[in-house]
């Protein structure tokens, strides 16, 4: 609804602007039809008449005699001449007059323009004789300019029944179309009296408005009042100029058009400033555009072309008015809609006034007293409407200021209530420490009953701090930065108790003095919690000793910033022996109790001589700084003996413990803190390997340590290969011996890319992988990449008979790997029947339950299983009988020399016979010659694998047999 109303108001304003334009154009195009050379008849009752219906005009050279002009009838035209006169020419008007009265009549011909260069009148009788003449010039005073309001009057007297012709000649570069009116002398005097009254009323009203707005401007200092007062003053100037008073008072007849155009330009400028003051949303570009009509008017004055000035003045006034209407329509104040309406009404009056002026200039009709009254009222109403617009603007501005003050007062009440009811303590004090104001929360925070009590008791805010220098530091920071946020300080309550608070304050100046405005709230609980968190961040939550993070930081600090005199730094790495027995037998609760007691035992043994930390699980570390290596070793022996003597009792069960200790003199090696920890850990590992419950000193020449570190290097290389795809898949064919080759049979093998680019065989890194439980990750990589290659080679997959993939014993028990392999079959759409998993005999027997569960799961889906290296381990046919496998791979140690060793030959034959009896296929490994292959075929072995069949090759370069 509000949108429709606004749209209707916008349309109404637009209609008002259109009405003003229509008035102007109607005035322009409503010039009467051409005259018909009628005769003006008068009698003794004649009062006045416009000569426009009776007049005709002609143009002739200046030096041409009147009779010659008069007799050239083809040059006379029954209309007004609207164009500028050619140079050295004169415009002639003629009117035929017949007096039908019985007495002579005294008449006055009035020309409503004073500033003509030359004008003369001749009265001709029936015989074309001049019976009366008069002339006027702008260059000298004319006797025809008389009265309070001067006018150009030509008196004449006509006898009864006399017919005369009035000839008027004009020479002027300006507009020569203006009203002619013939008056009876007494009627003209009465008309002038009425006009004088109207002049006084209009000038007086505009003068009053000027005085009111100028005086109110001096009091209120608002721009709109100043410019409106100037506008009224300029309106007075326009009336005075229009009525010819300038010509009477000053010798400025030649500059009448200049003065009038300049006054109109100034009026447009002042009204533009009024528009800018009323419609403050007006952009700067449009404000500058609004000055163009005024500037153009002054340019017209500089041209010194009277005709152009007169015509341009009316055009610029219309354009300037349209700009004001446009701005009022599209940039109106939405909170003060009446302002735009009244403003547009004011311009409507001015447009009507302009239309009447244009009508007078174009159709030559002089204005009656009533019409003059209308024009005066229009000007006064326009000025009053502008004044009402200014009042509405200021009233609205005052109303907005009152609303702002009300909001400010409301906010003050709100902030006062906020101050009183705030949960934070709020205060104001001087820089010296004198309290000025506090709120109830501040009093409660520091333990005072109320504000008055606190203000009286606290002579200086230093009393509120545990350490007075804290306030001095706070003031120094405030003076430097003007504000302090969240400073945490220890405070003191009225009863002397201490607590932590957070203070934020800023420095502000009022009435020449500096004051502190601040807020305080209690952070005691959080501070205590922070202290606890800081403690937990550096200490083990179970034992209370340092944790690994803090221990490594202290080790790093000692390494990076060693003490003077080369004081050694000794690191002991402790690993409890037989802790797992307690944890597995009695549960984690017992294990935690044991760790706490051992930590206390070690702490007491050290007696503050070293830094003890729990690294995790059952591992501890001790850091000695400033102790010699032998002294640190003795403390290590003491801790070893203390742990050996210690007995842990849990639910009537007694447990003994031991500890393995690795010792490292950090001062002898250039390494980081992490590397130091690894070196000490390696020494501890060797202590365990050598029988546990002993101390092993780290030495770079220790072969055991070298072997251990080499294993760690392999672990690092394996992890890197897993992350960076550093493994390479190989394959080796095996072929059937008792039937033609009907497809591809091969085993997948693995190599690792070394740092030097060489391929590393599996027997170099797989033992370390098995020791550190990395086999499952390697198996995952092999399965993923093998299946990916098979899926990428669909033609090969179609001809594939069997692809053997080795799985470690740890993988068989890994549930996640089993799910991964199942998903891989689905992901790459590999037929189950084409894949055979190889498991070693030894791991299959050790992890029998896991092996059986894994085999049954995949065998149900169609996968095949082979028992690898059979005969190299327990060689138990009983286990072979209970394993649901498809193929037995005879260990190569029996195959490679079977032609020369009858025992090996018997073993191969025996394994083949048992496998056949169980319905299993057999594969002979390490077949290196054609003769061996022939013998195996003769014995009934199903398949042969080895370099005698095919060399291992990269899977990416696969070739069928």
C-alpha cells in the first residue's frame, strides 16, 4: 500500500510539472490571428483599448520619409514583428482611429517598454497631414517619462467626427514586439493609481519577506534562509526594473536588458542554492549542473545583444525552473513529503508568471489592473511557498534533532542502567588513582557494601592491587597507547584476600583533566584452570613427572644453549622389563598403579639430581646437566638396583620388574634433540637384546647399534617408498609340466627403488619390515597396484590363468587388510578365480587360527591358496592335512640339487605324493635347468618355477611365455 501511495505521489508531482510546461507553450502558441486593418472607433464614453487587433506593421530604411512608407501599402502587414530589426532600418506601426463623440477627447498612447533607442509618434489627418508628433530616445531624458512609475506615453487630442491615423516608428536592436494601448486620460490616471498601489503591496510584501528571512538567518545561521532572503531582494529588483524605476533614478536606459538579464541570472542562482539547501541528497554533479542557467545568463549579458538577452532570459528561466522541478521530484525528502509538494507549487506560480510575461511580449496585449494583480499575487505566493518549504525543512530538521536528543537521553538512561546492572565492575578514576565512580558489581568484586563505602574507603586505587607497581606499569602503558585491553593482574579485596582480575581501560580527557574509564571482571577460576593446563602441558597426568614434550624442549635448550665450561649433558633412556606381564595379567588399572609407583621410586632415587620424564607407556628418561658421565652412570645403576629390588603387589600377587637403560653423552655428538632421543633409544634396545636389566652406553663404533640403526634406516626407506610409490612390481612365470601352456601363470614379486636408483631385492628390507610390523602395509600396496595393473590391461586379464600374490603372516590377522582386499576385488573387477594367495608354511602354522579364517573367507569367493616354501619349516604333514589350500610350493632348497642328491629327490617325491593324496597341485621352485624340469615332469610335479623357466622381470614390461 505504501509503495502504491508513493507511486501516486510521484505521478502527481510529475503532472504538476507538465501543467507548468503546458501553460508556457500555450502562451507561446496562443498568439491571436492577424489583424484585419480595422478602424478603432471611440466616443465620449471610451476608456481604453488594446491596439493589437487594429495594428499593422512595416519595415523601412531609417532615412525613408513617412509618406513614402505610408503609401507603400504592399509593405504593411497586419501582425507584430517578432524578429530583430535589420541594421539601419526602422519598424513602423499604423492604427486608424475614428472619434464618433460630440466632444473632443484627450487620449494617451502608452508603449509598455521604456528602453527603446528611438521611438516617435505622428498623428495624420484625413489629408495625411501631421497634426501632432512626439518622440523619445534612450540616450536623453524624455518628457514623456513621467509619474511615480514612469512609462512611455504619447498624448493626443481628437476632435468630434475626426478620423486620424497614428504612425509609430521604432529603431531598436532588441525585441520590438510589445503592447500598445490607447487610454482616455482620466482612465489612465486611475489605472496608474491602482498600479502604484499594487507596486507598493508587492514590493512591501517581498521586502518584509526579505527582512524576515535575513534577520532569522542572522539568528539561526541556516543557508536556506540566507539564499531565500537574497531571492526576495532580487524579486524586488526585478519589479523595480520592470516598472522602469532604474531608468528614472539612474541614466541606465541603454542597459535595461543587461540589468534585467543579470537580475534573472542572480535569481536563478539564489533559487538553485535554496534547492540545494532543501534537497540535501542532491549529488555534487547535479548541483554543478544547477548553476549552468545562471552562468549562461551572465554570458548573455556579456554578448551585449539586447534581442538575444531578452529571448535567452525567458528560455533560461524556463530551463532553470524545470531543473528545480526535476530535483524536487526525484531527490525529495521521503520523511518530509510536503516539502517537495510546496516547493513544486512555488515553482508552479513562477512558471505561470513567466507564461504571462511571454504572452505579453508575443501577442502585444497589455495587462489590465486585474492581470497585474494576478501577477503580483503569483510572485508573492511563490515567495511565500518557498518560505513555507524552508520552514518545513527546518521544522523537520528540528524534529529529527529532537528525536536524536530523545534517543540520546534514552541511551543515557540505558547506559546508566547498564552501568548499574552490569555484571562487570565499572569504574572511573583520575590518573593519580582517585576513584570517581564505581558500579555495584565493582563493589561486590572487591568486597565493599556499596558505592559510597568503597569511594570512602579506597583513597587510592593502588589499594586494589596486591603489587602497587602493577598499577604503575598499567598507567605507563595507558599513557603510551591510550588504551589497555585484558590485562591480567592480581587484586586484593577489602578483607585482604587475593584474587585474579582482568582489567581493560582507556584514557579520556574531559574538562581539561585526564580520566581512566575501565572495566574489571573476576578471572580467578580461569586463571587457576590456566595454571592447571600449563602444568598438564608440561607434566605427565598419571605420574606428575615431566612429559615427553617438555623433556624434549629442555633437551633441545641444553643442546642449543650449553652451559659454560663445556658441562656435559647425559641422557638416560629407561624401558621397564616385564611390565607387559602385569598389564596383561591384572589389567590397565594395575598397570597405571605400577607406573605411578615406579615413577615415585625413580624420583626418590635421583634425589633431585636429574630431570625425570615419562615418555609414554613404560618408558622413562632422565637428563643430567652439569654431571660427569661416570656420575650419571652411577645414578643409572642406582635406579637399576632400585627397580630390581622393588616388588609390586596387586590382589595378593607379587611381581618383580627390571629395567633396561640406554645411556648417551650428548656433548660428544652433533645432533638434534630428536636424534639424541633416537640414539639413546637405540642403546636401550641393545640393552634389552643383550639380556635386559642392564645399562648400555651408546657408541658410534658399536656393531649392534650399527645393525639396529641400519634396521631403522630400512624402516624409514620402507615408509618413504609406501608414501612415494617407491616400490616396483616384478613377475616370474611358472609353467605346467604335464599339459600344454594354456595361459599365463606367474608370481608377483617386489623390488624397492634405492636412493641411488638401484633396485633393492626383498630379502634386504623385508626382515626389517616384519620386525617393525610393516608387512601389512607392503601387502596392501602390492595388492592395490597389482589389481590396478590388471584392470588397466583387460586383454591380458582375459588370458590370465593364475596370478600368485604373497601375503605375510601378520596380514592374515589384520582385519583391515582383509576388508581392503575385498574392496579391491570389487573396485577393479578382478575375477576371484584368477588370484592365488601364497602364505609361508612357518607363519601359517604359527598363526593357524588366523590363517584358517582368512583362507575360508576368500576361498568361498573363488580365490586359490598356495603354501609357499613347504619343507623349509616344521615340515608337518599333519598341518598340511588340515589347511584348506590348493597348491603346495616345494621349497627350492630341495629342488635345485635334486639330480645330484638322492635325499633331496626323495623329499620332493614325498611332498608330491602327499599333495597328490590330498588333491593339491604342486609347484617346484628354483628350477634352474631343463634336465631338472624333465625329471620333475616325469615324477608328476604339476608346475615348475625358476630361472630355468623365466627370469623375473618388471610387470610393466610383461611378456607371455
